[in-house]
């Protein structure tokens, strides 16, 4: 009789443990949010695509994508922009050797974005393209009253100014 009770007790504990693990797994997958966002890409002068006209007569074209936001929607969107490969008419200048998003910190409505690596910059037009792509992509998140962007521990504008001084 005691052996039977012990067996029942062990089976009850095992089933409870399995249920707890299953519940915690489904809670963590429920936190992954799928959302439609826009990333902004460049179409060169003469394109038939519509968008915002920027320096060098380029057109900044929104491309709607769906992201899975495990951390923040802003972070997932930036990762998608960095990873996006240029296609026929749409070019991505937010690319470069070992360019990656390190982290995003959010406090009091301010987001600090930390990038590492370098952009492929081949002329002054590329600097305007990079700036416009990043800032226009980030403007869609009104919940942040300010977004600071750092690359290799420098403010993005300073990094791009230094790169632009060589052209």
C-alpha cells in the first residue's frame, strides 16, 4: 500500500512538473510579437517608385515587412534593416563590414541604439542615404521622444561627419 502511494505521489509530481514547464514555454512564446513595420530603402534617380526625395536625387522608399519582436519592436526593425539585402531597384546602404546592432536601451521615453562595425561608404551621397534610411525607419516609433544612435561608441552624426571629411 505504501509503495502504491509513493508511486502515485511520484507520478503526481512528474505530471505537475510537466504542466509547469509547458505553461512557462507557452508564456515565453506568447511574448513574441509579430508586427508590420516599415524599413526605408533607396531607389536611385529616375526610378518609377514613389517616396521621399532626398539628397543626390534619390528616393527614400518605404518597404513594409513583418517582424518578430522578441525584445523591442525598435530593435527587431533595426536588425531587419541591417540584414536586408538590396534588390533590383531598392538599395540598402545600412550595411557594412561586421555592422551589427549591439543593444537598445530604453529609459524614460529615450532609446539609445548601439551599433558596432562600419558602413560601406563610397561617397558623400552614401552618408545622406544612411542617415535618411535610419532616421526615417526610427520615426515610426512615436513612443520614444528621443532616439540616440551610436556606432563604435560615437554619435552617428560624428561618425558620418568624419567619414564624409574624406570626400
